[in-house]
C-alpha cells in the first residue's frame, strides 16, 4: 500500500475510534508516547439544567429559606425527610445521604453561593460561559480544560498521550474543545468495538511493518492502549471494595472513568455530564423529582469513591452547574432560573468536612435582583485553585483569560 492510500485509510480507521484530527496529525508526524506514570486526575462533572443549590446544600439554619419555600423547602434535621446536618447551619439533602460518610472522612467539601458572574439566565449561554471559562464573552474558541492541557503540558510526549483527556459523552463537550488532543466516547465498550475488526487489524499490521519515516511508535502504543481497554472488558468490570454503581447512564460513566484511571493510560482530565436539573414544576422537597436526581448523583459518587479506594488520593472530583434557582418557589411548586448555586469538591487532596464560600444570606435585601442567592465566589476562583493545586498549573492567566483574581481569593479547599 502506498503512502497516500495508507494515510487515507489510516485516518478513516482512526476516526472511527473517536480520535480528534489533531491527534491524527500528531501520529502522522511521528510523535512518540512515553510510558505513563500514575499522576493526578481531575474529574469534572457538569449538572446541566441549573441545579438548585439551596435544596442540595440546605441552609436549614436560616428562617428566610423556609419562609420563601413553603412547600418545597427541605425540612430541618430530625424531621421526616429532613436535611442531614453538617455544621449546625448547613445540611445535605436527604437523598445525598451516601455522601455524608465522605464528609465525615473529610473528603467532601461543598462550596456555596458559587457560580458565574454573568447575569444570563439562558442555559445555553451560561453553560457556554462556564465551559469556556470566559463569562459574558461569546465566541471563545476553546474550553478552559482544553486550554489547561494545551498550555500546561510538561513535555511534548505528555500532549501526545491519546487518553490524556476523555469525555464520557457522545460528542466533545465545549469545555474540552481546542487544540489539545481529546477523546469523546459514550462508553468504553463502544470504543473497544470500534477498534476491532479487519480494518483495525490491517492498520495495526501496517504500524508494525510500516516505514519508520512515516509510522512511528505512537501507532503501536495507541493499539496497545486500545487492546488494554478491550482486554479489560467493560461488561465484565468488577468494582473494588464492594462498590455498587447505579445502572444509570451517569453511574455507568463514572464506573468507566474509574476503570480508565485504574488502567494507567495517562488519564489526566475526565468529563461527564448529567441532565435533569431544570426543576420549574413539582420540584419536591425531601422527596420528589429533585430527590430522585440527587439519589442517582450521590450513589454514583459514593460508588466511585469506594471503588477507587486509596487512589482517591490522586483524584479530585469537581461538580458544577451553570447557575442556581430562584430563592422563592414559583406557582408550580418549582423554581425558576436563578444565580448562585452549590458545587462539590471530592478527593483525598480536598480539605473536606467544611462548607466553603461566604454565605450572603437570604433576607430580601441580601438577594440578587431581589430573587436569587447572591454570588460570592466566582467559579473561576474554584477552578483556578484546583488547576494549580491539584494539577500543578502555573499559567492561570492563559487558562482563564480576563480573570483578574488570584491566590488571595482562593478558598483553601485543596
């Protein structure tokens, strides 16, 4: 097979594996992969739809919360379907009970009154601003996680690792768009299936026997990685420490992220999202619609942490949502698009057992525009602290262009 045919056939075969065109170019030019040591991993989880932070991390110590939510407020600790007390003022929604042991072990840190300084109440715009890391700036070409990978690479080999950044999504999310190589896949099983068959076998044979000036070690290491995933057999994966993942899409994606981390394929950044947080109607309180969503969320996170065991020392999970909900319930026993919300940081390097962020209060004069929880922590403050302290980033100004905050604003949660 001549070179033109090889490049054409090889590119088509690799595209079916879900690899970005930039990765194909890297392989064509013979970039080498290094043996990947175990390092730090950041797992970003996006709660799409605007999660109601006030019912997730409940300010049960503030009477105004109950005054504004006569039917959907989560009851105080000790009452039926009541909040799980954390510090005498804040509590977890009862469906988040699987996370309470992680709080007790100081692995879990809620962050309240956090979000985007943008006043947009559009899901599309707010998600775009949070994923690009540039609030109120439309047209930013890349996501902040991709910029982190692109500008903070310690070596060329690191940037060539095919599994350095993986999104467990059908398409590359906005947060990972950009020049750094990424992979998006719905599941490991799908990725493995796409990497099998006669076409892949013929391509692998070409990598083994091809001319050294055209085909370099990258190709064989890529196939080795694919084989590793295939041999791991996602359908037969056995979680450690008796962890049981929910059979939901979110639970299964977290399980596969755990599998990738354990496979030592150089995973530095993982991403997954979960929808269903847009609770305009019949939101519920300690039970109901939101409670069901939080049940899956908590059980999946708890299973992931239990499955990872001691490896959680090298893993940090960061949750986010584009904005929160209105402080007052609406006429449909739900909440409308708001402003600040609550995030979670989870991992061995997290200084857990404390609710972070300055609480603004819920009195009428303390609300944003008279209707929402006021923002006191810019999401970029949290993201930049995690990037620097967990992944060792040093060029925050490149990762979050236009952001003027610095270490003096960090919360000290890592």
